[in-house]
C-alpha cells in the first residue's frame, strides 16, 4: 500500500506520517512538500518514506500515480485575504490530481469540528468548502472532524516565560468545558483510517475526534501549572474583545473569521448549539492536556 500525505509540512501531516511509519502496516509513505528542504530528516532516513515536491496551489505539481490513499490537510492561511476561496481551490486541485492518477481508492481529509455547517463558523468554513469538493474525489471518503487542537495553547509559551507567567484564553467563560484533542491523536487516527481495510462501514465515513474528556480554560491553567511547576495567571478574552485580540496578529479579514470561529464553539455559538453531524461517529484520543503540554514545553 502507498499513502500520500499532502501537504506534509503541516502539524497534522507530520503527525500522520509519524504514525504511519511507526505502525504495524508499514505502508510506503509519500510526503508532499512545497519546499523539499522542509522534509524532516528523521523521516528521510526511513526506507518506507519518500519526500516529493508538490503544491496544493498548483494541480499540475501534484503526482499521485500509484498512490492508494491520499491524506489531505488544508494548510493554515493566516495572511490570506480570502482563505475560504483558497481552501476551495486547494481541494479542487487535489481532486483533479487524484482523478488524473486514477489509482487512488480512498481520501482521508483532516477536517474540523463544525465543518458540516455552512455559515456562522468563521475560519472553519475553509474545512466546509474543502469537504464539499472532496466528497466524491475517490471511491471511499473519510472526514476526520477534529476538536480544538490542544496545541493551540502553544501561543502561551512566550507569556509563560516571564516572572509573572500568564496566558490568554479566547474560550469563555473560564469554566466552560469543550472538546480538545492532541495533534498526536489526530495523526494516529488519520493513519489508522488510511490503512483500514476496505470496504468502509459507511461512505463518507465521518469521525468527530475528541480528547479523553472536555477541558475548560481553568483546566488549561491547571495543566500548565502542573507541567511548569509554578502558578500561572489566566486572562480570559471576552467575546466582544475577540476581533481586536486576533487583529494584533492577523490581517483584519482573517481576524474577523477567527473571531467568528471562536464564538461558534462557545456558549451561544452554532457549533455549541449543534455540535455533531447525525452521520458522524465520536472517537476519543488518549492524550491529556498535560501530555500535550509536556511535549510543547519540552518537559
């Protein structure tokens, strides 16, 4: 079996390759990189791994010849003026390349919780449009709708270094618990579905991937304190402050999308009110916040 991961330089792409190479199935794995220099050296030394050049922004650069399964990720687009249109284009390009190869039997798309909703989800619309493009890209389709990444809290590492360590939480109120999952568990799940024997139970096979339990910002605070061995201050960003908060690190249009996305999963938002697709299956990873934070902090 040959599995391609595109783009392979993303967090989830790398985690998927790691899980595929470390698993018992031992498939041939092709990591597709826009810049081959970004291919991790630890993968390059594995006889089952090959790095290939390709860019989801250019369909002609993608070669899936002889590939059985394609694992697809929508790359982050923090500086794009219209990330939703770009995400649609990326998915269309992947679909065209799959059709040209004529060997791909399954697509595993690493998506997001709430991707079933057309409106009210902000940046998650990138996953919604990609799912719509990829839903018939191969005979078998898997959508893995991932909960909030535990690794999103990595943005706190800088402010946790000072004499008075603190972090911001865009999720409010502080005691609101919601699903979160580690990138490691996402990679393991994508790898398992990539090599799962055919036929799938249903098509498309939709997974809502959560962590072992829901976590609040207060739980995040406690996890950081356990990992760092010191008291940590929690600073909650209220909903009315979200657009301004994101605006300090993103272009205005993208900041607006991220603010809407955040509001969608906190109380009153569309994902909070209607979190699951009736056709989906909930699966839970094993990594806790402490597990994820230890890796982030190098502990």
